C-alpha cells in the first residue's frame, strides 16, 4: 500500500553495541537483539494500515562476513493465534453454497515478514520448514487430522491465500536494511485490519545461509478511542448495550417525529 | 467523511449511510412500511457482514415503527389487545429465530439462508403486489368500478377454537392464527432484520379481516416490541448490533419518513403499490443474482468456536 506513514511509536531501544568483549578469548559468536521503544501501541478507529519499524543490532559480527553482505536478517511480526474455519463454496443446483470446511487450530491472525533479501536466496527451504519461518512454512494444525492430506493441503493453501489477499500475511523483501555493520532496521507492515492482542516480534539471524540466532520481543496492539469503548461495552455489558440501543432508537424515532413532522 | 463502525469493524462513509437511511425512510414513509426489508439488503450490498446488517436492521426498525406508532396512537387507530397477543407470539418466534440464527452462523450457512429468505419472500410479495396493482391500474383505466371485497365474509380461520374478542378491531377470532402470525413475523424479524410489516399488514387485512384503519398502527405497535426484543437478544447472544451504524440509519430514516409520507399522499394507491412492488422485486433480483454468479473467492475464512 502506498503512502504508509512511518510508525514512530516503536523505535530503537537496545542499541547494545558490543562494549565488553575485552575478556573474550574464543572467537566471539554472533547474536542478534531487537528492541521496541514501547511494549504497547494503540491504533485509533481511523487506522488504515501502517509500517512498523523495529531496530535491532548484531553483536559480535565478523567484519569480513559483514562486509561481504553474508549476514541476513529475517524479522517477523506474528499476531495472536486463533482457530480458523476455512470454507469452500460449491455449486448446488446453480446456487453457490458453503459446502466443505476445514478447521485449523492456532493460526496466527497476522504474519508480517521483512527480510534483507528474498527468502529463497537466504537459506535452503528445508531450513525454513524446520524453523517454521515464513507464511508458506507456518504449520497449520488441522483440528481433524483424519481428513485426507489432499483436502488439508488444499484448505491450507486457501487459508494462506486469503490471509495474503486481506493483507494480514505480508512479506516485505528488502524491508530489513543494515544501517551500519551492527545496526539494522526492519519495516514490517501492519494491515488496516491488524488484530488486537499480543504480537510477537522475532528476528532470525543467518550467516552464509546458516541459521545462527533468534531474538524476540512482545508487542501489545490495542485499539483506542470512542469506537473501541463501544466495542468493549457491547461485549462486556451486552445487555445494557442492547437496552441502550433500543432506547436510542425510540428516542430518535420520537425526536424525528417532533423535528420533521409534516402532518 | 469516513467513520469506523465499532462492531462491523469497517470504515464507511457517514453521508452514504445517512443518505441510505433517508432514502429508505422516504420510501417507508411513502408506502407505510418499516423499511427493514430494504435496509438489510442495502447494508449487505455495502459490504456490511450479513449478521451485523440483520441485527442492526432490527434496531433501526424500532425507530421508524416507534415514530409511526406514535401518530397512530394519537389518532386512536391502534388495537393494544390485538397487538399484545401478536406480540406474545412474536416473542416466541423471535426466540426460535435467534436460536436458528446462531446455529446457521456456526454452520457457515447464515449468509446463504438470509439471502434465500429475502429472495423467496421479497420475490413472492413483490410479484403478488405487482400483479394486483397492475390489474387495479388496468381496471381503473378501462373505467370499471373497482370490485370491493365483501366484509363480514368468513374463512376457515374463523372456525378455529379459543376465540377472543378484540374490541378496537371489532373482531372475534381464535387466538391461534393471531399467535401464529406473531410468531412467524418474530422469526423473520430475528433472521432477516425486518419488522415484517410487509407481511403483517396484508395478513391482518386478508386473513384476520381486521379493519384497515387499525391495521398499520397495530402492526407498528407489535413491530416495536418484536424488534426491540430481537435487538436485545442479538446484542446479548451474538454481539452483532452496531449502535453507530443503526443511529446513522435512523437519523436519516426518521427525517426521510416524514417527507415520504407527504409525497405518498399525492400518489394514487395502485400507483404506489406498483412502484413498491417493483422496488421489492428489484431487491429480490439483485440478491438472487449474487446467489448464482460465481463468487470471486470460493474460499472464505471465519473465526472458529462461535459456539
């Protein structure tokens, strides 16, 4: 989506440059850190999607490898897991009807990936499978495992396709940029319909195609404002909300008659 | 101006909704119907999820029928006893409807069922009305005096037991068809988000032989309570009532209704009915087309565990 405004809420926190390797004797092992300036962000009712910037740093990078650009970083922002039903419409007597369905447990509601390079250039596909990294490699657990593998595969593919089509699953190739040898910046997309809840930001470090280290942080996405209050009241005090809706309707009907009366 | 609907969880244009409410209000004022059968499909065409369109439609119907019932109450053209018995049936029907609604939603067949009900009901009512009004128009053009229905004629309904006297309607009928009619309308109200006036009014006139002058007031009276009950139950069991959406529709609706009523007085009855019939048929056809056209996405996702 064009014209996304940069999201300043999350920013650099842990610029932990390697300050204390003085005592290290063995070749230092690389590691990765990411930090968020806040552990919660609020989106308002008019939220139309945004880019979330996450800063991070490599610790103890090998200068030679870094110069050759053989460090790769993949950053994922994963939404809260929820069960999902995928339904398929089929034609019955000319009418399109939801017929077959498949329920999956614990499917992340959203899944935004940012990478330094296209995923296939960073590591072997088997590696991603093993790490369950990337929308294509997420394991979707069917609720009923006795269904035929072909069916499960079909609905899994449809699930990923629908998620991608609604912007909830996205991939931003080149979204991770090294600002210096140590410091990188990742830009992941927040879809307009990003779910509220606890999101998990994870960063994966690859060195010459080999997975090295992972770091994660948590981010709470909340909705704020009047509309959110309405939503909360509708769910927490549903009876009172219903009574309010009815009273409002009667009041409007009565007032409308007084104001606009034509007879 | 965009506004975010908290329950429907989408952004919509305020003016589109106000205009939609006003247009439907104008028509409902003109034809003396609640307008729920137009609001709910329009909301669905505007990409509001059907479940929310239905529950919010029921909420919106309260405003228009309350406004209408007030004027009938002042004129004394409202039979409270008949309305009360209809209402008793309505509560039962509405409860059953809500249960079916939740069940269909869980099965993923709610959207289909709502569309099918609309197509069948609107198609039937619209078709019958169109034939009747065209015949009346042709008869009046050829100069023949309209054939008046003989009043006092009894049908099988008047032979049923448990008779009750309704003074304001000058009626002595069995409570079974009254309760049954109320229950049927209540069921439709909770599944379709309609007040049911477009079925209630002809049923009261032709089946129960209620005098025409008390029919609309009584029908509106019972619709207020059935829709209020439906709204409350949808709010508590499905959380699908969007009060912001409902308010925008109502605000446009009550204004439009008063102007519509004025405009309606200038048109002749048959013309009015023919126009309404064509409108009803157009909505039915539009909904029917959606059922048969290959959808752009065969797959759909929904949250599991709604039970």
